[in-house]
């Protein structure tokens, strides 16, 4: 395992095609799993060396090599050398700050995109770069971490009665892409639930925590949009591709992924609009609460101003104040103290100020 760089700017000065991992190291160890299949057979195994991968070349099968963890640069370099992959492609695989894109070469196609998921505890979005290499009978996937994202693909291969396993490597690449894009719908459903809960909170008891959650959600939606929007361009490039690696009959499946990406992009845009609306609701709710407080304080002050005025007059130390000598002056003052608030409250209600 070689040293990792936290940002692409630290690669300044290195020659093109230098194999240096850029980004956070998600896995300290690299796990290599192989699924080797044809219409009649299926073999799954976990391997530790490039030699075991090369053995699959001698078989009349489609081979899917899934590499989880990008810390082992020597392994990725050996794969590139064995399958004649351009060093610039290997460099892109190791640089985890890539924008989704498609690159086509004579013997292989390379595409890269983001796997996006929502953490189970709290609102935290996890991003993972996934690179796919499509060769004639091989498909390589390079992931930053070990997870169960591709488990549905493995289950389909195990339960296939012939259709999936009789297709070529291009169909496998389609299924992998489709699985990644389908995970975006799960993410969108979770975001919708979060937006609904925030909306309910705004209508009952919004707090500073609510505002912080809205701001964090707004920030994450910007990053999600930045990760998903370029997929339309990438899939358009696949649909226009004349590469012999992608058969004509498989293009219709990629067109279906394109439709899914359009739907999820529109959903993300709608979520951004809704979050902007939540900010407006928050500001309106806070403003309304402030208005209620000001109304209460105004009414309170309006009632006590005349009472304070009366108390101030008869609190003066003048000797000749005739009311001070009256027998019923004190009870009369209390009657005034009670009558004035009642009259004022009735007046406020009549004016619909309360």
C-alpha cells in the first residue's frame, strides 16, 4: 500500500499517469472477488493475486472482477499492465474526485460515477467513487469501500435461468450501472422522508436545530446534484457509442437507465425547491412567533401604561391632594385599576387585535 494524497492539488508536479491514490482511504485492505460465469456455470471466489484473475482468460466465460478498496496501487498497476489499460485511466481510477464520465478506447471502455447512500444513524450522506472497465469478456469494478451495493447483481446471477448468464459483458455492465442508479431512488425516498419530518417540525416547534438541518440538507442536495447530473451526458455518450463492446440489443437497456437518471435528476431538483420553501417557512414561522410575542408585550404595556400613570400621580408627595383625604378614594382607585384593563381588553378584541 502506497501513500495517499488528500487532494488532487498535491499531485502538482507529478508526470501524467502517475499512480497515486487521491482521497480518503476507505479500506486499509483490498478485497478482490471474482464471478466467472456462462450460460451453464457460475463460479464465485475471493482471490489475492493478479495471477488468479488471469486464469479466467483461458475460459469461455464472462468474468466480473470486483475490487473493493483502492489502497493497493501495485495491484491496480498490475491489472493495467496485464490488460493493457492506459496509465491515464488507472490514474482516474485512483483519483476519487472524478466527475462522472465515459472514455472509450480500442479494446475497452471506462466509465466512472458516484455511489451515494444515506447513513442509517442521523442525516449523513456517504459518497463513493465507482469505476467500471468494460472489456470483451471482462468487467472490472473498482470501489472505495466494502459494502453490499452489488449483492443484488450477485443474486440475479445465481438465480438466473439462462437469460442473464447468456448475455455478454456489456449486459453485465448495464446491470451494474442500473444497480447503482437504482440506489439513488432509495436515497431520494429517504430525503423525502427527512423533508416531510422537517416540514412537520416547522409547523409545530421550529428550533435552531431545525434550521441547521435545513442548511445541511441544502448543502448535501447541491453535492448530490453535482454527482448525478453529469450521468445524463455519460449515458448519452453510451447511447451514441459505436464501440463493438456494446451490442445493439443492449443499448435499449442503457436507454432505460437514462430515463431513470432523468427521473432522479428531476426529483433532486424538486427536493432543492422544497428545501428552499422550507427555509421560507422557517423564516415565516419565526417571524410569526416574534409577532405573537410583540403583540403580547404590546397588550401588556398598553394595559399597564394607564395604571402606571395613575399610580405615578398619586405617588407624588404633594400636601394638598384632595383625593388623599376622601374616604372611598382607595376602593375607587382599585375599581379604576380593574375597569381599565377590562375595557382595554374588550376594545382590543373588538378591533381583532387579539
